[in-house]
C-alpha cells in the first residue's frame, strides 16, 4: 500500500470517528437527502452531521467516486496520474512550480500527499499546505499557520476557509526562500 493510500485510509478512519458514523451510514444519509451536487451535499454534511469543511468535502468526493463505473475509477487510481491530470492543457506550464515546491518540501521530513481534483493537499496530523493552479494564469499556495503577519505577498484569508493564508505565483522563480520558510512554518505547526 502506498503512503498516499495509507494517508487516505487514515483520513477516512478519522472522519468516521469524528462523525460517529461509518462511511456506509454517511453514504446512506447522502442518498436519503436526494441531493446530487457536490456543494449541496457537502453543506448538508456540515449542517446535519457537524462535519468540518474539509472532512465533508472528502466524504462527498469518495461518495461521488463510488457512483462512477469501475473503469473510470481504475483510470484515476494512481496518485501520480491524479497529479498529472492537474497539470494538463492550459495549466501544464505550472508543473515546474509544483516540482520545485515538492523538491523543497521533501527535505522537511514525512508528510502525506493527497491529490484532489484541482490541487494537492499536503498533510501531517493536519493539512499544512495546498498547492496547485487556481486559474490558467495563477498558481496558489494555501498555508495553514497561525499568528503570522500578513504581507503584500502573504495574503490573509477569511476565517473558516481551508487555509489561513495564500501566496499567488505565476513563475517558478517565485519559489524562493521566503515562501519555503512560510511552508516550513506551516509544516512544523501541523505536526
């Protein structure tokens, strides 16, 4: 089992423990709701089960994936394939930023890599950073750390979101010591 598979398994176990419901029970609740859109289901889980945004989002992701035919699931099974899919088409030019960030982060120590549909979540005990193209022209690094003074580059995000800060990039040259130091601080605080 790969470290990504173990990370997902651990994440799903933690979600079930916090929710007090098995995945089958959560899926049954979703089916019973009659909701079909990702955001509506996520919001229902947050409201009715008391889940946090990230946990509810993860449950919906796996619920929707369980509805796909087996052939579609097999094609997206590889984490590397999921990451490759993020950097295709008009977003392909952002892959060097991703690769440079990952090369720097791999020096920190162990962490989980959880590719999502449009970004990659990196976790220790909790998510410390999200990286990926926000648009076709802007790459985004979302950071989870507290009590850091925002700057013109390190933008504070509204409370309650997936990250407390974000840094926008357009070029691999912007992956510099300052950014890596912020990511290291987020890594250290997640551990």
